[in-house]
C-alpha cells in the first residue's frame, strides 16, 4: 500500500479562497490522502465551507479531519495538525495555496529513489492584489540556502517522524515558516530537490491567520537562538555529526561572513 500523505492547513477567515484550495487537493491524483483542516477561530463562513466539503468529498482513501480552536495563530494550528496527523508524510499548505496534481506522486517517487526524508521543489509565487504577476523561485541546494540564512520559499513534503520532531514556534510574529523549515532542513538525513514548480503561493493583501494574537519580534538573532537550542538540546530525530557541522557552518556564516547583518532588524 502507498504511504499516507497528511496535508495540514490552518484556516482563518478565508471564505473567498479556501474552497479553491480544497478542490485542488481533492483533484490530486495521489491516494491515500489525509486532509487536516484546523479552523483558527474564523468569524466568516470558512468553517461552514470546510464541513460542507468534508461531507461531499470524504472517502476511504481521502480522509478529512476538521478541528476548531480559538484564534491562536498559524503555528499553533499547524502544531495541532501534527498532533492529529496519522500519515507517513506531512505537507503543510496555506488555505489559499495550490499544488500540481502530480506533486505527491513525484515526491514519493523521489523519496524512494533517493532515500530522502524531505523533498523540496520549486515555487511559483503569484501576486493577486497589485495586478497579476508571477515570480519563480529556484529551490535547488536547499541545505546551502539554509546555512546562509535564506529561505527555501516553499513548504516541502516531510517524513512525519522528522516533521513531528520539531514544533512550530508559536511566539514568533513573522517568518515562522523560515524558522521551522530551517530547523527541519538542518536535521534532515537527506534532502532531495525536484527542479520544477509544484507549488503555487498566492499573495493577497488583508487579514491573515496571524491577526488577533500576540507574538514576539521575529529577529534573525531570535531565530538563530531557537535553531541552536533545538539542535543541541531538543532534537532526537538526527543527532549525527553532520547535523552539528551544519550548525557550525550556519553560525560561522552568520557571525563571520555576514558582519553587515543587522541582528535585530525584523525580516
């Protein structure tokens, strides 16, 4: 039997967009899928849309789990989603994102061929509100990007054991995804890259899931401290020498090769 892919989506006041994302997942060619929708205290019709979708589309090979909570932010919603996830692999998505219909088939095939526990593909970012335009992001050499303090610009497919070994930082105001995926990449045993866009990230203005709850300032130094703490004191999935060498490279690059960095600038 094929491995189960768990898709975790936090939802907050996305009645205009969420159904398109849900239909995109329902039309995906891969099965079995587990879709976990965490409604983060929506005040619009998002929850009604979610339950209606579950009623219409849930099958034996497409299990849909709906969880509701008071507004606590996307990181908290994703952590809850991981607690509920029963799949072998985890894919995080936003409630207005789209993926290609063969993404998971390609990802699982790459995992099997390369023995990877993370698969990163390229990204196409679509800007909606300022006049339609697109930007393409090449995510090749993801480990090198993370060491240099850059974002991989996408949410990859992750082995569930690795994904659950690190929690999303629920206090960060910005760059929660950069914080989480930097840690994931550094402690991964093998990261694979698929050189094509399989993920479409839609950018809108307006309210988002982070509205309504307090978070600390997201500085580069804050994220770096969290990274060191995670790898040295918390991480159990992969504590090999390679992980510590990657961490040392990251610290060396941060403090030596980038002396111009403003540690307390919000990014």
